[in-house]
């Protein structure tokens, strides 16, 4: 492999480490669990301490803890039992599971959930995406004859957009 591509791969790996440094150094999970409090009583309405808001009143990033993470874990559990994840029996009377996009069955990075505990798999799942997206965007930019520096800048700007 060309030296240029190795440098680009290292650049995007370092960029992912910079983005996820708290999760890596402090053993945290990139999961907005503090926003979970904004959805349920009594925390939803009791959010002032000395007239200062402690919990965001509007729920932000709720799809992670309501859809993405739990449905991905349910899907992996069903697939580990050698079944197709066709149906979610835990939502009321049930609902189709394979027909919705939230679990991301066909996401190529989802394989990590089969081999690693879910908390670590979630971090790896999130950290792999900017590395791979940035590197392949870099390859595409080089293919359309951008200079290496402009290809790095274009890829990094895509990652932060």
C-alpha cells in the first residue's frame, strides 16, 4: 500500500481517538444517558436547582436510547439464537423488526456486537464509522485528482458536517 494511504488511515484513526477520547480514557460509553432523565417523571418536571436548569427540558438524542441501542441488542440476541429478526414481541402486541431501519441489520459494522460485550461494541461501532468513512472519502477525493492535503481536508469536513 502506498505510504500516502497509510498516513491517511493513521490520520483518521487519530481523529477518531480525538473524538472519542473521553470514552477511551475514562471508560465511558458514548451514550446520552443523562438525556434519558428528560423523558421520565419526576426528573422531567423537577429540573431546577437554585433556579438553574440541570436537565434539558427538550429531549435531545432520544433515538439512541429509545431505538438504536435497544433494537440493535434485541436483533443481535435474536440472531445469536439462529433466528431471523422478523418480529419485535416487546412493543405492545408486537411489530415488525426487520422492516424498520433502526437496528441497522445490514450495517457492515454491526458484526462487533456478536463478539464483544454490548457496551464495548457500541464504542467500537461508533469509532469505526468515522475511520472508514474518512478513509474511503479520502480515496474517492484522490480518485478525482484532488491533492492529498485537500483530500484530507474534504474527508475531515465530511466527518464533522
